C-alpha cells in the first residue's frame, strides 16, 4: 500500500467559513483532503475579516471531515493597514516554529500562502529539515502592492524586507502558485530567469450554494418604482478607485431611468456621501454580510468594479468580487487597465479604460438600452463560465496534479 503524502497548508488568513469568511486555501485544502493527501491547514485567529472563538490555548485543533485544521492564537489587530498587523504577522511566525515539535509526523509537501510573507521562512526551514517539497502561493504581490497601491517608497525598510523575502521565496520554492493569471511575468522579472509558475485561481464561495434569503434592509436600499439599477458591493476606500464612478453618478443625476446602489465601508465612504448629497439617483448603504451579497446582487441590473492604474494589474486580477458578480448572472463593467481575463473570456461584460467617466456612462447606457433577453444572455454566460472554470473541485484537482508533477521531474 502506498503511503499517503502529508501536506501542510499554511496561511495566516486561511479561515473556515464558519468563522465569517471562507478563505480560498480552506476550500482548496478541503478538496485536497478528499484526494490522496493527508492534509493539515494552519491559520491564525487574528484576522480582520473573520471572528474566531475565544480560547485560552495557543494551538487549537479541529476537523472538517478529513481536513485537520490548526489555528494559532496570535496578537489581534483592528486596522488592516497598520504596524500592529505587521506585529501580528511576526507573532504568527514565531509560533509557527513550534508546530513541527508538537505534531508527530513530518510533511512531504508544504504550501506557504501569502499573506504573511514572513511565513516563507518557516517553509524554508521545513524544506531543509524534512526534505519536503516547498510551494509558495501568491495571493497579493508584495512588496509591489505597497509601492503601487499605498505609495510606499522603494527604500522603505518594510518594502526592502518584503522584497528580500519575495526573492528568497521565488528562488527557493519548488513551485510558485499565483491566483493571478500572468504572475509568471513578474516572477521571471524578479528572478531574472524562468521559474516553475502555475496559475490556480480564486473559486466560487460556498455562499453561492445556499438559497438566497430576502433581507428587508437590502430591500430598503432600492427604489420602489422600476429603474435600471447599477450596483456596487465592496470596500469603499483609497485602493478601490471609485472617483470616476462617483463622477458618473453625479453626471447622470438627471437621468430618471438609472439608479445607483452602493453597499460597503471604507475610508472614503463619508467623502462620497458628501459629494453625492442631495442627489435622487443614488443610495449608499451600510456594509452587508457576505451571506446577503447574492440577494443584493440579484436586485441589480448591472454591476461595477474598478481598480487603479497600477503595475500590479499587468499580472492579472484575483478578485473575489468579480467571481461573485459573475455568479449573480448580471453583466459587469470594470474600469481596469491590466491583464484582461474572465469578463472577456466569458463575454459577460466590458473592460473600460480607467479614470474615464464618459466610458462608464456610455457602458451604463449601452446595457440599459439592451433588450432584457440580451442583457440576461451576458449574465448567463458569466455564471456558466465561472461554474465551469472556477469551481474548487476542478481547481484543486488540477492543482493536485501539478503538485504530483514535482515528484516526476528530473
């Protein structure tokens, strides 16, 4: 009998859905556990998007069928962009170095999934100690995200440190996995040579497997009369590049057929509310729970998202939001200048030039003036494409095959 390979999947933010947010690596690890792998998922309770139970223990074990989950009690933080969050990363890393001492069996494969970038140090330690295969999984490209999205200087100490860790991770890992389709270009640029890079995307959140439940608060956000609804659900902050969308709303204030509904929270929300004050064509609501997202999206006719003009996006996007949007069977318009995927592949919406208010207005009118049958066809193509290409069973089986290839390489 062939012994099952043991795989450790390590990510500070790999939370299970029962704690508020189902992370990608949780779903992948759960699917791995249904295959020929003995799987341990390691995460932290310090997660600004999830809510773990209180515990007096540092190391907390639980199981989901065949998936073993170890979550580590670490320093809590409240702001996602803060030094305390970095300290929470470091706390997680120090405690990681005790795991192999309390577990009876060594790993054959280790997946280190960012964030935290510091976790690659433990991955390198395990690779050397146990001669296991090391996989580095990239969800967000750091430190590029800091310099492009948050305008950190190139010589900022944190940027230099994360850049050092990034180079080590790319050069020392047996396989680099990115959730963005063109990560290989970035990796080869950093390493100055071709590396083994694999694309494994974001998949469908299990909330889409549940029945949509009506929510009176969500209903209250929409006008009682029939209007063409343009919706946005998500963060309302600096990195979300919504200024052009806000200007489009102001420009279309006299357009009686179109109504905008925005839900979410963020540092620019108050500013946008003030800018749109007094307009009768828009409603900005509170952040709604993840479980209410499908119902909210179902009440819209067209959905919008945007990004900044950033080097990050030339390597492709990895947005849960776009998966949710397409699963809702609604057409999508996206102000996005990067590597195009999903919308164009499914023919379920339009990519627009960023910072182009006129392009947003024209796209809204294009979909408003379509017949309902044609508009529904856009949405149906999007959902069908996501179901075929972004379900976690298929994603994980393909990922598993790529991992097994590591054992066949000369």
